[in-house]
C-alpha cells in the first residue's frame, strides 16, 4: 500500500525537477534573441520528447549546462523541442534526433556537432571552441548512477529511498517507465 501512495508523490515532484534545469529552453519566439543576436556562442540540441536517444542524452546535457552555468554570459547550452517546433528544425536542416548544432554567435549558419555524447566529450568541445573551462570540482559530476546486478543489490534495499529507472537503450517507451523502490516496505 505504501508503494501505491508514493507513485503520485514521485510524479508530483517531476515538474519541480524539470523547472530546475540549467539548459535554456528555446522556441520560435526566443530563439533568435538567445542564439543568433546575443553575440555569444551556443550549443543547441534539437530533440523530440519521444526519442529514446534524446532521453538518454538528457541527463548528460543537463550536467553539461550545469558545468558551464558559471559562464552563462559567455556561452549558452540550450535545447529545442524540434518535434513541437518543426519550423526551427527545418530552418536549420534537422533531419533526425537528437541533433546538436554549434552556433558561433556571429553567424546564423551553425555547424553540426559530431563528437561523443558523453559529458567529457561535450565539455571538451565547448572548452576548445570558447576557451572557457567547465566549473567542476575534481571529476565531472554525475547525478545518475548506472546499476548492474551487483551494484543494484548494493544500492537498493539499504536504509534509504531510491528512484530507479529501468530502461533499454533501444526503446524510447521503456525510458518513461519509472519504479520507486522503498526500502521501508
């Protein structure tokens, strides 16, 4: 019974978690001002909410925005729901999701980002383009812990609440399925 009561509470927290994002949300009404007219470079992700690859990139991209948040006046990390705002995707030649494009802050002609989709690769790319270092202490931070059979037993079932997402990288729908495991019963 406790499990059933926790699901609505966990779902109620999702909007608050989404609101705390460091990634700038773009749409047709603000895109030009933030990306093209600000005079500062921007890495922009064109995504679709239903795309499994986009969902996998989301926590990494959020971390990327966080480690460059200190330099928000010099570089932007932003995203566009190109499924909802098809005109922006079409305008910049987006044909698949996710598509990452680098805008240099001087031109409306972006270049495609073709590097790795991990935090280290993305951070290195922005640093090479701008000479701005990511602001991290020690190793790049991660709020996502990937579990396997061994680590699952170590992390889940202790005297703490744990939110676990069971996903399959090939399935966009499965990454929507969340299960809250309460170690207290």
